[in-house]
C-alpha cells in the first residue's frame, strides 16, 4: 500500500471549490463528470460516484470526514475491480490573496492493481479540472468530448457496476 499526494493552487473562493467537490445536484466536472450520491454528507454515510444516467456505480465508499470547507474524505473502491479499498482526502487551505491550496491525498493505494494505476494519474486530472471550473474557465473541448463519449458508452461497463448491485446501506447495515 502506498500514498500519493497531488497539490494545486486555485484562485477562487474556498466555498466555490468546496461546492465543486461536494455537490450532489449536478455532475462533478472535475471528477470525470460523475454524480455524487449520498444519504447525507457526513461521517459514516454511504457515498457513491455514479454515471449521469444513475444506472452504474463507478465508486462505492463511505464518508470519513466532512469539515466544510476544509476537509472532505471518503473511502474509495472502484466497482469494476476487486481491489482493496483506499481513502481519498481533499484538503483546502486558504493562502490569502484569493488563493486556495488544494491537496488531494490518496491513502492506502493498492500498488500493482488497476486501482493503483488509475489513482496514479487521476489526481492530476481532477485537480487540473477543478482549477479550471472553480476559476470560471470551463472545461476544455477535449474533456467535454471525452465526457460525451463516456456518457454514451456506459453500456460497455461490466454488469457488476450496475447500481442494483451496489445498494446504498446506512452505517451498520
């Protein structure tokens, strides 16, 4: 198991950045256009990242920390793999002058797995796109095209990713 740390400085209000990371009412453009689903945004609550149609679960986990607007953390398991669970932590720190440092820390990455490979490059992608969105620049055309293709090709996801196979359970269930 290992840890990866990604950092970026964003010129935007901390509340805007927090909203981009925790919104549940629209797709998260910084996080592969997935939709965050949860029963409540609080420690112990189940959470999932789903496709736009809601028919598939990409990530299943539980909220570990929700301390607005400074720290959001959850367990993370890609539903298409049998890899061990890891943790994802978003830490936001105001630097002054309208800048916020965002640290994305992935803890317990199962090395040599599909999850490990995805996490090695995913952090840079997420923070780069978070910066663009929070600063009001929007997504690049290449990312929009990638998201379009992902949304129209979700039928190729394995059957095991179907939402029916990943019911959201309350803590203790």
